C-alpha cells in the first residue's frame, strides 16, 4: 500500500442519551460527504476501510454508494477508548489537553494517547499485510486517532496542535515511505 487518504467523519447529532460511539451523522455532515465524493482523488482509491463507530460506518457507506468503491469495517480504527461519561465542553477540552500533554498517562480511565497511537498504526499495518495488492485506500476515522497517526508520520511528538480544526477533514499519507504528503488537515 502506498497512499492513504485518512478522512475524519463530519458533523454528528450529539445525542446525550447515547454513548459517543453510537452518535450518527447530521444532515450537514451528510451533505458535506456528497461534495467530498466528487473529488478527483477517488479515481485512485481502491478500497474504503472504516472504524466500527456508527458515524464512521455511515460516512464510509455514503462515500461508497456514490463512488462505487467497496467498503469494509476494520478492527482497531476507532477513536481512543474512553468511558461513556459525557463531559461538558470545558471539561472535555481540559481532559483532551491532559490526554495529549501526558501521552503515557491514562486520563479518567481512558486509553493513553501512546497506546491509541500504537493501535491505529497497528491497524493500518494489518490492512497493508492483509491487502498487499491495494495501492491507494481511504480510511474513515476520527480526529484524535488521526492526529496521533499524523504525529507519527511527521515524526513529531504527540501534540494536539497537529490536530484538525473541525470535524470533517482529510490528510494524504504515503504509507510506503512513512511520511505525510499533506502535513496538515484539509477541510472538505
């Protein structure tokens, strides 16, 4: 595998009665995906892999339906493991600041940033091993694990400043040579 387009899901409906990994895409998010599906790079993509979270599966399904590229849910591509506890915006920002500033420490019982980074890299390595004939793929994932992946590809310490400014972004990675083609997130 040579090229990966790592795509983060767009806007969701924040349903506080459901765990975050069960949230679904909003209409705004679905509309953004319809525009993304018109981009030229899809002509090179051979397969779409998705996290097992609902918002990512929906993202992959919408893109697959439009582009006619096969899609598959693949293990270990999901967001960092965390409790189902829903946090207020201020608390959420503070927790993520600690998550990135202390990557080897568990914050509130969450998976550490270091462990989440190893997991996402391991998942992509597994895709590469299982599908050696695929040269260009898209991975539908999440902002935190995407940031951890990009930090690794840039040979940069774990740092939230490498993250996307909003949901619904894309970054191009050269997996074969282990570097980021686009070294920052592009909003779609």
